[in-house]
C-alpha cells in the first residue's frame, strides 16, 4: 500500500469516525479488527524500497532435482563489481506460494550491491525452487526440498564456479521454517537470518495450513520443538508487530536467544521485508566475511 493511499484512508476514516476515537480504539484493539485498522492507517511503519543502485550479475538456469523429482530454477546472484570466485555463499529460501524468482521480484540483486557499497563483505546467494507450500520439508513422497539443499545444491554451486558449501541461509516466511530445518541438518552453519518466520506453536495452528499430513510429521520438523538443535548458530530474526506469526516468533526469540531479535512495526508483507532486508544482509555478510568463513575458497 502506498503512502498516498494510506493518507486517503486516514482522511476517510478520520472523517467517518473521528480521529480521536480511532486512535484510542487502535491502541487498545477495542475496535473489531484492530490490527487490520492499524495497517490501513499506515501504523505498520514506512514501506521499504529497492535501492537505486546497479543490480549485480544474475545467472538463471534449470536443473533436475532427483530429491524433488522435478526440474527447478537455480538462480545465483552476486554484488555488482565483485569477482564471484571464492565468495562465501548464502542460500535464500522463498516463502509460501513463491519460487526462486521471487527474490528477483523483491530486488535482491540491487540489495546485494547496496550492501557491498555500504561496507558489508560481499557474498553470493543462491535461490532455488522449494515448492509452493512445502515448508521446505519432505511432506510428500518423492519431494524432499531439504535433501535437495544438502545433497544437490553443492554440485550445482560447483558447476557454476562458486564455493560448493553454502555458509549461511536466509529465509522469509515459509523459508524461515525451511532455514531453521536446514540449520538442524547442517550443523555448524555459520549464520542464519529469518524474516517473518512462519512457525507454529501448536498442531491446531500448523494443521490449519493444510500442508502437513499429520501431527507426527509436523512435530518432527517444527523448529520450535527442536530449539536445542538451533542454539549456537548465529541467528538473526526480524518480524513485524502486526505479523500473524509475531507470537510464534517471540517464542523463538525467548527460547533461542538469537544474536539479533528485531521486532518493529510491520506486517507479513513485502513492504516490511524490503525495509528490513538491508539489516538482514548486513548481519549475514558480517558473519560470512569473518576469516573462518572466508577460507578455504574451494570448500
């Protein structure tokens, strides 16, 4: 929603209900649909924007994933003006309903350049299709996105002349769920960053998504149920106060004690992710740029 539209909504609602009455109702959530009203009034914070800098190189290809039993898009991105050879690699996992190209729609190639220009150590990213609603776990026979990440992605990276061992992972929404499961499988992941992670405190919440066939699979994969397997990894978490997953995100923060826990005004939407993405990339790049992560280049 643009600022102009929000201003119009504010004017219309103020005229119809009275600005003072709206303010009191929104703050206390007395009005029905209080959080929705706050979003309409622009109280979720300013919309983020894509940096006005050159996009770095983007290379898109197709690979057959035996783990997923389908062909997938494989997209690599690096900052503008940086030799990709030897750069550490961060996986970026898309949200529900998305695919690898969702990161291009979000403007990630420009964000990478802007991050490097601001002093963040450069790194490459790899985006791949994980399935529209898979939550990046094997929930159906013959389709295992996590096995693709751990067993097939290294070869695809090497084929593209990049370091074959990803050093970090960044996930948004459903991708946050997948990122934490990647951390569980890849012990020693140097860094993980989550934007609005889609996590579930109960089977009732998870089951309502229609993704997990039974509670047993969900319990085996739900990161909140396996916090001890996540602790020790440098973790950054960003979530908006109006996000439907804010309560489960707070549960994650309370249990995992991430290095960065950034809660600010925002909803579960691209406008928020664009705003916090620079901070998340700085967090990732700073950890990937440490001496221990930079070497060996061929790893």
